[in-house]
């Protein structure tokens, strides 16, 4: 068991006990953490092999036992057990974290404050607690003890995804559950979406009770809603005419920046700018494209997967601009569930390094360098088109963003602007001062979308075809 997690021991040994339920027969195992709290693992079927369907459920006595509809916890619990039984394989973790970690008595105190007009977050804060005091290190430890390393996580909470991944559990897919809202929990669900970042679809109006939306904090209208960025781009990419005049792939440039144009506080240091809703948008956009491209500095700083784990969809093929073949052999891009990457490099790059990367599944494409020492991006797009790639999403970093814009190879832009001032590294920079490379791109058909505080700009780039290929 990992040393980073709380040491746990079973109360009833390795075999545990049968748990026959209305949904089917499970096996139940009890764990005790270092603080004496007892947690449960409820499993069905063989958990080896493919990613396991997993629900991490925090205890809710009022909802789970008494059927309270102030929340949707009890219905979420039953839906998860039913889903696992239908698949015949899966694991439910029942964590003793009542009231989002504040305990039963304090949860009831929070209920009383909500009856006086506070929402669920305001009540917790008024009592001196965090909005969400839960911890998922125990969950990761139980998963590892159960032999589970890769999961299909049933959750609407992106914090659970992040928590598991930071503790070595691969989240291959986020499975979304949405329980029909009730009159009693409509405002509660709105608050979870607006203030806790839960990824919920817009909810149908409850006619018997008018509930005012939360100004400027409402969950975004996304997930393929009519007129959304995702639905517009999806329809556009389906059109046979959506290819460049030269037969090159359609290029969507997408990145996040602060109000002052910074994409990172310091070069080579990861900094999370977008909020959970904007992150989900990025994963949705990836799912629409055949490939997603980043520079090697982004890989070295972030070690990204470039998958669509927050939404349902097909993982795009990663493309990495790596002139000296510096991609680490232990990179996440070279491990499942990632599609084997394409690495674009120079003709002078190490042949030995190329063989090692090919041995672990990467495809290496050698390109000539331009006069400024950068890779010939137009030649790369031609190679990608020959590989059957019709659409490419470019995510950065700064040099890559600037180069694609300078060469006028971008068709559309989706830029997330976070309400922060960083004073860091700008997204668009001057590549080589002596060559006077400048970005001259005019945006047309500009749209603005709000995502729980982030502003997302969606626009076409004028003059995408017939532009010179640069020096």
C-alpha cells in the first residue's frame, strides 16, 4: 500500500462477507483508517483487466437511510449499485464523510441555517467549516488494496477525478449520473454546480416553486446544447467542405490565459488557469478532433495525457513538436489509455532516440527546419493529412501558439480567459526578433460564452487559406 495514504487494515479479513441486495449479490469489506473511521468497499465481479466502474460515495445518513430529498445522495447510491449490478462488475466505496466531512451534528446545524435562507455552501462557511472538507486519500488506498489501478469513475465532481489521479489512479473515463431534480433539492443542485464546480446539465424548471438562478455563477449551458461552442464546432467538422483549400487538416487553436494574456506564471511551470467547467469544455473539444498537438516544453512541464477523461468520447491522437526528441520514455503519453503519439522532429535528431521511442509505440516524423530553426508546420500538416487526420486541436505552449498564428495556419480559436492577473509568460510572443515575425490575425464571427466565471471566446480566423508558409 502506498506510503502517501493513510494506513488501513481490514476488520473482517481478506474474504469479508457476502452482501445480497435488491440489486444483486455483492461482497462487502470493511476498512479502518488511522483515525478509527470505518469505510466500506462493496464490489461485484472480477476487478482485474479493463478499467473498473467505480463510485466513491460519501456517507449521507439522511439521504441513504431515511430517503431525504434535500439532496440526491440516496438516489445516487441506488443508481450506482444498480449500474454495477447491470454490468456485473464494479466497486462502490462508502466513505464515512458525513455532511461533506463536517459530521452529522454539524450537518443538521447547517440544515437549520438553510431553512433560514442560506445555501449549502454558505451554511458550512457560517459554521466555520470549508465548503467541502472531504478527503479522498482513503479512497485511493482502498482502490489500490482492491487491485484497481484504472477506473471509470461515476461522478459529477471534477475534484474526485483530480484527487485520484494525484494519488496514482488512472481515471480512464468519467461516467456522468444525473438524478431528476425535485422541488426540495433544486436550489441545492444549483449551488453544487455554481459554487462547488459540479458538472451538471441545465435542470428542468420545477413549476410549483420558482427558483431564482444565481447571478454570474450559474453552471454553463454546455454538453452539446443547441448553439453551444461544442455543437457548432461538431457540426462544422462534420461538413465535408471543412478542410483547408490545400487539403490540410482543420486547425482549432485552444488555450487558457489570464486577463493580462499570461498562460503561465513562469516558463516551464504548470499553472491551472481554467475552472472545472472550462476544463470539461477542453475535453469536449478534444473529443471532436482527430488529433491534439502540443510542444515538447508543455509535455516536460505538465506531463499531460491529452485524453477526454472528463467526458464520453474518443481520445484524439497526440502530436508533439519535439525537435531534439526529448520526450521522456516514462511520459504519460506513452501509456494507456493514451493513443500512441506522433512525434515531429528534425532530420538531425538522434536515430537511437527515435528507435527507443518507436519501441514504446510512438511514431516519429522527421521534418526539415525553417530558417529560424523551427519545424516546418505546413509540411507537418501535410503528413498528418496523409495519415487520415482531418482535424487538429493545437493547445500550446507559447511558441507553438505563436508559430501557428504567424504562419496563418489556424482556422478557429477557442480561448478561455480566466479572471486573474499573473504578469507571467504571454500566449503570443515574438519568435525571432531579427526575422520580424509578427502575428497578424483578424477574428471574425466572434462569440462570447460565460463558464462559471471564465470567459470563453470562440471565433473564426480570417485569411486562413493561401497564406505563405514562412521562411
